[in-house]
């Protein structure tokens, strides 16, 4: 599948993973828990194929979300 078709799907899936992590860790505010969220999100991303991972890594919200 072409990147232009995958991009909206990957962005949506990345947002869902991040939202799930926030809910799972009860919306943390301290740095330790934020690092746990980062690890959780990257574990969830391992199920993506390389093209999808590349799209998520260049997502503009990555700096905020992951």
C-alpha cells in the first residue's frame, strides 16, 4: 500500500496508542511515568511494519506524544 494511503491510518493508530497509554497510566505528570508511557507506546509500535513505523516517526505530534 502506498504511503499516502497509509499515513492517515498510521497517524490515527498512533494517536489511539498514545491515548490508551495515557488512560492506562492515569494521565501521569511526573517524568518517571512519562518515560513509562514512551516505553509502552514503542512496545505497541513493534506490531507495525517498517513503512508504518517510518510514518509514525515523522508524525508532527511525535515530539509531544512519544
